[in-house]
C-alpha cells in the first residue's frame, strides 16, 4: 500500500489522488476493509467502560466475593487484581497499537509467535472466543436472576425456579443479540447512553447507600472495622494468604476484559491511537467507580448472614433492602444496576461476534464462508453474531438441568481469556518484541520488558491458583470444574486444528498498523516450520 493522501469514496475503497484511481482498502489482517467506521474515540471508550461494567459485575457476584475474606477481602483483593490487570492492559494496548485488528489476541498471537504463529494464534483465538461466549452467557444469567428477584421483591410468596430464570435468560439473550444484528449503526449511540447509565447509576447507588442508613429509623452504617479490618473466611482453607489469592478471581471476573475494544479496531479511525486510549479509560474508570461502589454498599450492610443466606436469586437485592429499608428503594436500585448490565450484555455479543468473524474469515472455523461473511444490508458480521446467540441459548438450556454445570462453564471465562492473553504476550516477550512493528503506543526499554514479564508471570501463576476448589471439603456442587472445561475445550480446538488448521487455514497477514508488510506472511512462516 502506498503512503499517499487518500479520500474514502465508499466502503472498502479509497481514491488515490496522486494516481486518480480507485484502490481497495486492505486492513492489517490482510483483508478487504468491509466494516464501516461508525465509532469515535468517545463511543469506543464507552464500549470499553460499558463492556467492563466493573462495579455492576462485582456487585452481581458479591456473595462469592465476601466468602473469600469478608468485606475487607472484597476491597483489598480487588485492588490487588486491578494492579495486575492494569499491567496486562498496558501489554495488550501495546499490541493493539502495533496491530489494530478485529481479531484482537488472535491476530496478535499469530504475529508475535513468529514461525509458530499459525498454531499459537489458532488456539489463542478460540480460547478468546469461548471466553466471550461464556461472558455473554453469564451476563444474561445475571440479568435473568435480577429480573426474577425484582418480581420476587414485591411477591414474597413467590418461589423462584430455574426455569423462571431461563425464560428471562432467553428473552435477554435474543433481545441483546438482535440489537447487535439489526442496529449496527446505532451501537455507538447506544454505548454512549450505556456510559451515562453506568456513571449515573454508580453515582446514584453510592449516594443512596451512603445517605439512607441511619436515617428514618433505619439501622446505622456498618463500622469501619467491619469494612476494612474484620477478615473472615469460612471456605475451609487454613491459609488466609491462599484465600486472598483465590479471592482475586472475583475481581478478575469484574475487571478482566481489557481486550474488548480491540475487536472494534476496524470500525474506528486511527485505531492504533484510539484503541489504547479506550483501554486506558476502561481500566481507570472501572477501578475508581468499583472501589467507591464497593465501599458504599459494604458500609450499608447491617446483617451479613441475611446477605449470605442464599434465599435470594440475586443477593445484592438484600444489601439494597438493608440500605433503603423499603421494597421500592430496593427495586429502584436494582433498576439502576439493571440498565447498565443490559448494555453490557449487548457489548459482549459485539465482542463475541467480531472474534468469531475474524477467525472465520481466515478459514479457522467450520463453515468459514458462511460465518465469515459481512452482511451487505446490515453492514456487520451478521452470521457470526447469530451463531453466538445460538451458542448462548444452548448454554442456557444447561442452566435448567443443572446450575452447577452452567456455572462451571461460565466460571471458566477468566481462565480462558487469561490464557489467550498469555498466548499473545509471552511470545512477544520471548521474541524480544521483534515480530511486531512498534505502534504509536510502545513501552520502550526496560519498562516494556518489565510490564510484559510481570503480566505473563501473574497469568501463569493464577491460572493454576484459579483451578483450585472454591471450598473445602470438596463436593460435587462446590468443585471447581474450570480445569475440566478448559481442558475439554482445548482438546476440541486441537481436533479442529488437525482437521481444519493444518488444511486451508492461512492465518492473518503480518502487517503493521500502517498496512505495510513486516515480514513473510504467517502462512509462509508456517510452511517453513
């Protein structure tokens, strides 16, 4: 591609004024530019913040978080894991700046691993795709449980069943999926509204939980010792240090999506600059809002045993009840968290669909021609997104039969996403960052190597720790099946590699953010191997 001034005259084409000819745009994946650049820096930053939705995600899993150290554990574990994920985010931002592609970690791993890029990228891509599918399913389940709980709040005699949640799950899944399918041009605006809901919602919740306890006959705030000092862990492990490390999984679930905006790199101008900025905005705003939110709601608890009793399908509702002292206040705060989570669910389908599409257009998936097609009417990866909706519906059916089995699948999200990050960052580090041409955001010298090294070390250690049982003694309903799920999916991907990856799969091209080739194509490197 010539480095000349060009004016876009249509989707996927540029007018080269120096030649007076029309040329086809080729993106860094070596493909024709098919997607419209609908997003701005604000809207793509909103996607990152809405997709992360850190305060709502941690609030939705508050009971699990409290079990690992009590209220102090929730706060300090979240701070610790946020520090590590900021380093991981910096590593991913460097790669996103050098190789801005909708494939995200799939494309980065294909490039950074050099001659092993085909196989490394293949596995990284599918690990990342499965992670996003599980993220979408878990978000739909949170909304389903929350919807049922809002009804139960006004109907105390109501006994919630798994099929109630499943019906709500299906409605949410397909409503969010259809928005991505049929409202592609409206997605930037929807995410701007989602950003408003997230910032407004967390502000309202903090003010209510800080102001209402202790007034109008309500019970007073919890003590500072309860929130910051009184460590309690009754999950069976004798080492509080190990409980702390395991508890970091809850924070990782909330903040561990720094790659989400990278999947929109082909839908924003100057992605090599704007994607790293969006990643930074996501991590900073997510950390600050979640820390303030968690402190506020923990001070609002006056009966911890009622929160942990398991009588509610959405335990956060009990905290809101204790804070407001009324059903109306409880439902009001649930609506405040409901709206941002719906926006988050929409964005998980954006990320999952774009990831699957990026794999399919490189012929990495079965029916690649069908899944990797961009719909000419809706201007999006329609078929890939639809497949994601079908897969999430299948996971929802598992919920009806066994919530334990469903939680085993969606609980593997953090390990799968972390594994895909490691597959991209570790080869980048081992190759001395020589396989990727530096983009505008590049950590020079010792700083870059230190951040990449810490990121890889954290992921490698915590992949093992996060596979330990959630509690002792181990029983069927509290066993950690993540290692089984990841192992099974990896075997599935290995079979796909044997029948698909070794025949017909080329992988993305080694182009930099300016579209210039930085070496032999990955397919050529794979042939040399």
